[in-house]
């Protein structure tokens, strides 16, 4: 593939992730309020409902991740990604006009379907990257996600002052802009010779697992990735609710904290991932990042003043190297005709964590901030996340080196 086409493809995928992250970040500061308004419930019950919304989103994404990846391997990345972006725009508009919680749940289910397009988007980078560059390019996706989380929650916090529905309409507009840009700027990256027939037997999580188990070293990395995703999901699953329960923050303060986290993630992905992977190797870089995350999770046990959240979040800079390192490892272990399937499978791994996380974290947060709790402890969710992170760390460090030959 010519370098000009490769650069255009990478730029567009980074833009897709940037705008999608902005769209998701925009709605986070107001999600508790719109759940409370539509459900006519208090914060504790809204926390539980928010958990079920997360489960629906992740459950659909888990089922459809390999489907989207295999469609990308068969028909190319461009039609799958552009179709999903169009669906995202319609879905955000639907949630913006949702008259009841039932419609909000439908919107999150559709978001799970269209969000499964991250598999083909990741496969674009694998299509155009040399193996030694993949961790760096996956880091660029992380940087775009971080920048989106700078802009999205900040905008969402401001728009939330005008009403809980305004951020949803803004997210729909951003997704629509993404579609228009893609129509003119996004080239196809999968060469016809690297495409393969679509088979339903492989277009599901179990079929993808059976297919990918033949690739040496993929499953050990996948197991570690699952536990890491479960740990990291504590933020999207509970942060908006935790911040209210622990510090009494407004939507504006929640947005500011998420924006700060996004700044740290973006800077780290741009400046830290490449040097860390080059210096320590992918395996050790992932382990260092996980250990840093565990320390950060446990720090929330001791924070009493909300302003301390901002210096504690500095550790996010170190943990931002975990996913690019793991993604680079897995990508180099399969062929060019299986990259979409692999990325769809890793999307399903993330989705499993996204299903389990709100089912564990949100009820725990609701219980330990409710009237029947033996003591008030919103930070219980970060204790649980630290436990999941510890399993990921042990898995990474005890996997035989034969499975990490690039580390």
C-alpha cells in the first residue's frame, strides 16, 4: 500500500476514535441526571439502572464484535466503518429524544452494535502498519481517545447546564460530521487478495475463539487483557456516580475530572507509549502500567478532599501504555487476512469486562452508599478494580516467555 493512502487511513481512524470519544464523553456528565429524571428515582437506584445500561451496551458489543470484524475481513473496512458511524448518529439522536427508560435502553443496545466497529477500525491500523509500528499506532488511537475525553466531558458538563438532553444532540451532530468526513477522506485499506469468505461459524465470540486459539500466544494475552479491561471499566461504569457520592460533585466538576483524565491519557499515548515499549518491551511495559493502575485504585480509599483526585490521576499517564502494548502483541501473531477477526475478538474481550463491570461495581457502589450499608464506602469499587488488576498483572508476569517472543 502506498504511504499516502496509509497516512490518510491512519488519520481517519484516529479522527473516528477522537469524535466517538467526544460523543461518549459528552453524555457521561449528564447520564446520572437523565436516568434519575426518566426513572423518577434517586441516586442509589439510578446507579443500579446505570449499571444495567452498561450491561446492555456491552452485551450487544460482545455478541457482535466478531461479526463486525469478519464483515470487515470479507467486504473491506470502509463500508463497515461508515455504516456504523451512520448508525451512531441516528442512535444518539434517538437517545436525545427518549421519552422513557425503555427507549434509553434501546439506544444503548444500538450503541453496542455500532460500537463493535472498533474491530474494523483497529484492523485498519494493522493493514497499514509494519509489525514493529503497531503498538505505536495503537497508542495513537489511545491518544485520540484521551483527547476526545478532554473535549467531550468538558463540553458535556457545559451543555448539561442547559438540560440533560442537550449533550445527546451534540453527540449526534459529531457522529454525523464523522460520516461526512469519511465519505471523502477514508480509503479502503484491505487489499482484495487479503480478503476471505464470510462464515457465520467464525462471526461469533465462540467461533472466533476456536479460530484464534491456533495462533501461538494469542490466548494468554487475551486472558490478561480481559482482567485489565475489567479493572479499567471501573471508570466508565461508576465514575459519574462515584464522584457525586464521594465528593458531591456537579456535572461541571465531573466533566472537568474526566477532561483532566483525557489530557493525561492523550499526552501519555503520544509521548510515553513508544519510548516505554522500546525501552522495556511490550510485556514489561504492560506490567508496569498495570502496577501503576493498582496503586491509583487503592489511593481512592484514602482521598477525602475532591481536589486530591487531580494529582492522583497523574498515574493514568503510566497505565496508558497497557492496551497499546497488549494490542500490538496480539496483532503481530495473526496474518493479514485475520486482523479484522482478531480485533473483533479483542472487542468482545473488552465487552465481557464491560458486562461484568457494571454488574459488580454498580451494585457494590449502590449498597455501600445506601442506607442499609454497615459503613459508607464509595471507594469499594476501586478496591474491586485493584483485585482485577492484580489478576492481570500476575497473568502477564507468569505467562511463559515463549508466548511473548517479541517482549
